[in-house]
C-alpha cells in the first residue's frame, strides 16, 4: 500500500474507534479531518512523501461548507422536524389510538394492529423516530399490558412500528441521502413508499399469525364493543385530519405541485393548524417546538459540516479509490458486491447511528454501485431499509432506549430485546424482497414521470 492509502485506512479506522469514546460525532469528524490534514502536510514537508494535500486543497472545505449551508434542499430538514414535533403536540395520535382500538377491539391482536396503523400514520406525517416511539409507548404499551398482551409483543410492536418514520416519506434520512449522493429527493420519496408499506404489512401479518398461533400472547378484550356506524364515524373523524396532512405534503410532491422543500413548509403549517384545531396550540408550545427544532437542526448540520471536512480529506488521501478497489476486488460479482455492502452496513448499524452511515458510508459506496450498473434510487432505498434495522439492534439501537425511558413498571431490557428480535428478522425479509423485486422501488418513480 502507498503512504496515502495507509493514511486513508488509518483515518477511517480512527473514526470508528473514536466513536466509542462518546465524544460528539461532529467534533470527531472535524477533528480527525484537521489532524490528518496536518499529518499529510507534515509528511510532505519533512519526508518528501507527495500526498497531494496542501493549504490550497484544504481551503476547498470553506466553499463546500458554504454550499451546504446555502443548499435549498436541506431547508426541508428543519421544516419536517418542526412538523413532526408539532404533530406530536397536536393530540391527533391520542385520538387515533382511542378510536382505532375501538375498531379493532374484537380482532385477535387488534391492539397491536392498532399501534401499527397509528405508527404508520405517524411515520407518514412526522419522520421523527424518538417522538413516534415515545408516543406509541406511552399510549400503546399500557393498553396492551392491561389487556394481557405479552410484554415482548408489546415492546417489539412499538419499537419496530416507531422506526417506520425513518423510511416512509417525508423522511429526513431520505432528504439527507438525496443531498449526499446528488439524487432527487422526490424520487427517493416515491421509491421508499411501497417498501415502507411492505414492512408495515409484514408487521401486521406477523402480529395476526402470532395471535392465532399463540392466543395467550394477544388475548381478546372481554368488554370490546362491536363495530357500528358510530365507531366507524369516530375513526374517520380521527383519521381524516392526519390523512389530509399526509396528502397535502406527499400529494403535492408526487403530483409535481411542490418540491420537497416547499412541501415541508406546507407540512409545518398543517401540523400547526391541527394543533390549533385541537386546542393544543399556545405560546409555550410554539416556544418549546421551536427550541427543539433548532437543537435538532443544529445537531444535524454540525454532523453534515464535520462529515464534509472528513470526506474531503479522505478523498484527498485516496479513500474513494481504496474503497472502490476493495469492493470491486471481491470475488462475488456485481450482485454479490451489493450484498456485501448491505451486510457490512447491517453490522455497522449495531454500533453506528444512521446519520454517520448516511454521511460517511453511503457517499463512498454509491459511486461503486452506480458504476456496476445498478439503479441508484433502488440502491439508496435498499440502503435506507437496511439502516432502519440499526434502530432495533443493540447496543446502539435508539428505539430500544426511547422505549426503556418511558416503559411502565415491569418491562426491562430483556423484554425489549426479545420483543424486537422477530421484527429484525421481518425487516431482513423485507430487505430481501426489495432486493430481488426492484420494481417495488422503481415502478412508482418511473410511473410518476411517464408521459
């Protein structure tokens, strides 16, 4: 290996190791970029090892960061974050949970199915994983435990359903992915819709099958009311506001009326109006939501800026060529290489957050996949489905800790870990289906732009 390749490998290895120190990731990325820039220039100066990184090269990071901060696409991030946080305060989730539980009360496993449907609607209108998991846990877990559901099924349903928001549009992860690899965010939204619905369908299928095969895990309610016109009307009354918001945001994107950035503003306004209509809007709520939006946005952009500096120096050291040479040198063929990338991503998801994988790993492997002849929209959605498992896999599965933080007495980490295991396997089944049937991703974008 040449000296620049050794430095590139050391730089990437340092990033992985320093993540376990607990130091803020944004500073880790930026600090490593500074250290290896200085190291490369010193080696050029003292050892005549021509690496190609000098002050002129390093200064390129300034216009790159400026481009990030002026990127119109990324304006959607704070808007979608605001939308999700405001919807969390609007009270629509409580109405959905109460009324849908009445509709599915006489169905075995009906409460878990209710949680899944509520989570699906939240996913299509928020995209904030922490808010979705906490809200579903607070509303759904006590109800399921009161009815005698197994703790594992209750925990697994809440965690897995709560993570759908990272995949189903509008998703802040897809916005960041589109920006990082230069593909249309609208195409990613279109491509991710059916895979997200597929996963939700697989969850419901598993819940229903388990409920019939093991009735003790999801017993029927003894006092469930029968379905009537009044119940159906109450359900429609609860669902329509959220459905209207989803149609306003996603419909305006899918039908070409608005860009994702413009639609994010529509979503933020719509969530605010829903909170107002439910009597939940106040100055304190606006202040809290605004503060949380600012903190979340600042956190994301700090990571993006750190990743920009890291990627520039890694590229200058030849990291792109090193990764490409490693992947193309694998004796598996193009399909085997993609499987290998997904397997590595799945394993890294045990230890890394989706943001690091999106900002660092995806830009490195996407050009290789594109050069192998695969559709980049399909691969990016496939990568996103794989990343969704990172929320459920210990030790860094954030959904597990969100649930543990608000779980009622009697639920421990053992129940949560055992509960999510079947859903991790279900997600891998969904990943396999999307891998072998590319049309699940590519059909809707192709149809939307067909003459």
